[in-house]
């Protein structure tokens, strides 16, 4: 391994969770070549953590990269241009590739391919899901419920699967950076614990393509939900990148 990295100051490994025994090999490199900087990326915190957590304990710093944030766009666009981009972000989301595609048809095709190849192929490969066909239906239900409190019991009854299975699927979708939960707030901590969560999508383009709603913003009938998800996730990105909590 020393021969492989000889002469380099930086080693970059993409989709590291696909590399056999990546954790122990990274440990050997780190301990044997302490001056070598190593950047390891993966699209799933679930699988990457499973393969690296034990060998690399105390040796890593973890960073999470989200779809393009409005704070990042400010470096390239003025306020007027940002306002022009807002409709695009609400409908097609903020995956980097989308900003370079020339038209709405190409953007829609990209999102459809992304949702099919990533949401289902990659997620289904992470766990032995008992009801894989229910995953898409669950995501669609969550997409329609953006902005509303989510009841696991209601989802369980609608999908005809157990409450525990619904909870497991939602946990998996969180670990693969598709959705995240926002707990309720109460000055009474006991009440806060039992409040139902709201669930948001990290990217609105993924949310919209799941329910086949990539219509122009003036034709959307769920503008309130889109706007709420956008504001929450942008605040989430801002806090993460700015060091706030």
C-alpha cells in the first residue's frame, strides 16, 4: 500500500463502502503513513459507518455534504438572480448536476433516473427489506405529508405493515440521506418526547419526482408544503455548515 500512494500527499476514495475491508485498510494507511491525508466519501452513512466505525475509532472527522445550499449560491449570484433560481429549487431541488442541465425535460429525466437508481437499488442493497414494494409507497405517503405531523400508526395501517417495520424503513431512509425528522417543541419536556415528528426531504426534487409533480411552480397546489420544506432544509444546511446547532 505504501508503494501505491508513494509521492502523494492526498488520497481520495469515493464510494468507499464498496471497497472490501476498507476500514482495516484505511487504519493501516493512517497508522503507517501519518502525514498522508485521506478523504473517504460514501452515499450512505449506514453502510460506510458499518465498515469503518470500529477500525477507525478516534481517527476520523466526519463531514456531511448536502445538496447545494442557498448560502453557497450567494457566492455566484446576486439577490435578484437568487430570486430567479428559487422556483427551480422548489420544483427540481438542488442536486449540483441540475444547475448545468439546459432544460426542464433533462432535469426531470435526471431526477427520475436518480430516484430509480439510488433510492431503490442502493437502499434495497443495504438491508434485507421484508417488503421492498412498500418502500416506494411509504416515500410517496411521506412526500404528500410534508409539513404535517406524521403518525407511524397511520402509516402502518395505510401500508398494511407493522408499525415497527415502518419505523425501520424511516430510519433507513434517514441513514441514506433521503429524509430527516424534526421533533415537536414544547416547554414541557415530557410532552415534547411524545409529540409526533414532521418528516422533510433533504431534496425537493426527489420529493416531487416521487409523486410525479414536476409542474411549474404556478401550477403546484402544495406550495405551502414546498416552501416549508425548503425553509427547514436550508436552515438545516446553514446550521450544519456554519457550526450552529
